[in-house]
C-alpha cells in the first residue's frame, strides 16, 4: 500500500530525530577522546542545527473560491473530525497564513494589522516585533476554539478608495481587479496583512510549514510573498476548479508568480479540485472519468506540465470521507493520489538534499578527526623508533638524546614567528573576503537601485537599474571567489612547506563554493523581473509598493550573503583548527619524549616499560579509528524512510 504524505512526513521526522541522537553520541565521544577541535565542533553544531531547524514548506496557492482551505483541512486536519481552517462559500483566507511550530512560543494565532503596509518595514522585520501583532491564544485540545480563532484570517474592514489605494488593493490601471465599492463608497480589504499560527500538530512539530495564500489581488500587493516566501517553498500546490479549468486569473497567477525554469518539476503540483461537481447521476462513471481526464489533459497543456503533475481531487469529499471513515468515498475523492505525490515529490527531494549535505559534512568531519589520530599515530611511531634505538646504550648516549630532543623543541618554538606571519597574511586576505560579502558592501551596491525605485513617477529605467545592481553583486561574488582561490593557493603552499619542515600532515580544506551563491542571485533577479515589465509600471510608480519591493529584495539578499559568509568562516576555522591541532600535538609529543627519556634515566626498566606503553597506545588508537569509522558510518547509513513505530502511526491517524 502506498504511503500517504502524513505517514511519510512522520517517517521523515523519525529519520531526523534518529540522526540528531547519533550526532549527539558522536559529539560526546569526540569530546571524551580529545578529538573535538573548533572546526569539528562547528561542523557538528551546524549539522545539528540543520537537522533541528530543517523545515519543509508547502505553499497552497489559488484564486478565491477554489477550495484551497478545504483541501488543507482534508490533508492535514481531518483528525480533528471537523473543519479547522475557514472554508465556507466565497472568500475565506483573506491574508497569507503560515502554520508552523515553535516550541519556544505558546500555541497562538498572531495577526499583523493591514495598516503595517503603510510603513516601509518588510515582513521579516515585523516578525521581530511580536508586540505589533494581535495575539490570540489557542487551545489545541479544543477543535471548536481552534476553528473559531482561525476564522479571524477571514476578517475584512471597509475603507475608502484612497485608503485601499495606499494599502495596495486599488489600482486605477487594472479596474477589473479592484474590489467593488458599496453604496457608501467604501470597499472591503483584508483586516490583516499576515497571520502566523503556532500549534503542536504532529506534522508541524516535525518541521512542516504550511503557507496558505489568498488570491491574485492580495498576492500582487505583497512583493515579499512572491519574491521570498513562495520561491523558497519546497513544493507549491496550485489549485484550480475542475469545472472551470484554467481561468484568466488562474493563468495570471501561474505565469507571473509560480512558473520558473529553475524549479524542480516535481515541486509544482496542480490540483483540479471539486471533481465532485462533475459527478453526474445522468452520466456513467466511465463518462465522468473521461470528462475529468479531458480537463486534466487540457490543463496540463495550457500550463506546460506533464499530465501526471495535474491531480484531480475533491478536497471536500476527502475531508468528509476521513471524518466518517468512509474508505470508498476517500478513494473516489482521489485525495490519496495527491498525498502520495506530495510525499514522493516534496519529501523525496528534500531528503535527497539533506542526505547529500549530511554525507559531505560527515566526510569532512571524519577526515578532520582522522587527521588528529594520524598525527598521534605518527608521533608514537617516531617515539618507538627512537626508544628502540636506545636499547643497550650507555648513559652518555641517553643524555645526548635528551639534549637533541630539547634542541628540536627549542627550534620548533622559534618557528612560531614564521607560522604567525603565515596567519597574518591569511587573515588579511580573509578580511577582504568578509568585506566583499559584508552587509555594508551589499547596501552600498544596492544604493543605485534604491534611488531608482524611489524616484517619483513612472520608472521606465528600473529594469536597467536592476540589471546593473545584480551585475555588481555578481562581480563582487566573483572577486570574493578569486580572493578565496588566492587564499587556497597560499594555504596549499604553506601547508606543504610546514609538512616538509616539521613532519606535519596539514591539508588545505576544500574552498567554499561561492559560485552557487551567484546562481542564487540569478534566481532572485528572475523572481523580481516579473514586477519590472510595462504591465507593472503604474504599480511601481507607487512609492510604497516600490519601497516594499526593494526591502523584500534586501531581505532575500541578506540571507544569501549570510550563508556565503558562514561557509567562508567554516573554511577558515577548518584550516586554523588543523594547524592548531598539529601544533598542540607536536608540543605534547616533545613533552612525552622528554618524559620517556627521564624515566629511562631514572630506572633501567623504564625503556621496556615505555616501549610496552607505546604498543598499548597504538592499539588504543586503532580502536579509536575503528570507532570513529563506525560512528560516522552510522550517521550516513540511517535508512531514508525508516518505518514509523506503531505508536507513531497511531498519532498519525489524528493528523
């Protein structure tokens, strides 16, 4: 039997929990055996953070009255045995709504007033000031209270046309999209700009984030939604009505906000909802099926998709079937087919990315930890050769050996100036990379674009300003990459020299891949280009909208540059930690060699005892090496989809 989205997501959570547990065991073991240097510790911290904070966002996008909220109820909340998200006739979800889970925040609904659009701060900044949001506490054990609270996302207010225009809901150039004015001249607009729902639902606790978006008019008024949130979703479910197919407004949403040549094809699913409207008592089941398949084929052709990416369902009948445990109705609703597509498309791709990242990081961690063991093994081998050479030697030879070790130690200590000079050059070049990727540089590069967007009137040259800004940003990344390559070349040469002079086993870590951040810039630029055409010229002429657009861009760029800086910092730590570890081990080695000579001088049996001790230490190192291989292999060999435990599967039935 195929696995549903809920079941597979639970298995995804089990995989993440098991990985986090094994990572913790590895960290404690490394610490106990003095193998946890700063680079290894940082890599472990990042891996643990990635696993704990990993989110899978599924965005549900549709025009009004396509049954989107009902579909969300059917897939995620049927266990409450009633509707949770508002799904009555007409407009329901009036503002973008995110459902997720944060253990540090009590169960609540937070609502950002629509008036916040009159201020320049982007949504990301508003999230940092919770006191500006209306908070409604939630009782997760009371479905009626939840449903009543969630009704607030449907609330509207009546405002003047001037206020609607200032808020971004009225455009003179597209009168067909404007809300209808009442007899009093007022129009309805959403009361809230954004909603955040935090509840301990089993799926949300495991990292699922559901993004429920309103229709075209609201989407277009919130640039941050379309240039930041939707493009970063791991899957987008675009919902159409089966009886109407692709309407003009549906096609506008698809072309302007959802279609992208850079997205993985499996991350876009189109749902033909409300197929129950085509169930006709006067038609045979075969005729109904043929009608649905014809609509499916036409939809796939219009949207340029494979036919298997268009899934006909009835969200309403699927919800009823789950509530009443009606297996036949559930099958007829075709909801399980959508759940399977989400499970295999979204989670399969997400796990593939996570496992690739895990494998890469665990390999680097194993190499870095194994290098320390290699240093210790080499030092023991040198001591063994040295001590065996003392068998049968007289006191003067042993004294001479001690003097030679002390001289080696003095020479090594004197080499600190050379190593310090290498580090100074390295840090100077590194500061140049940090400057190129820093916030100040990014703000300076965006100055021309900000100025162009804030010019009054029509902004006919804004596309050129965008192109120039992104060209400069890409050039800055290329310069940072060039300096990184210089650092890598210097590190490789320096490490080779230190290896030759002092018998180290230094190896320059893999340099950061800054080219992929250039590809991220390309994606961001393309997502913004949808706003720069002639059709949006009048919208761009509004200072408030242009300001929101540039602030949304800054938010997205900040994430990209912080990620790039993090990768450079880890690269630097890895190189520095290697050198520190080998310097530390070499100093310890001098101490152990001198201690051995002293013991040999004090007692005739000291030599044999020390040789036996080194033998046992070498055996212990072999055991450490084997244990390191075992612990790291366990991390990469966790099954992709571990079978959920019976208790967990029981929990899923309520999801």
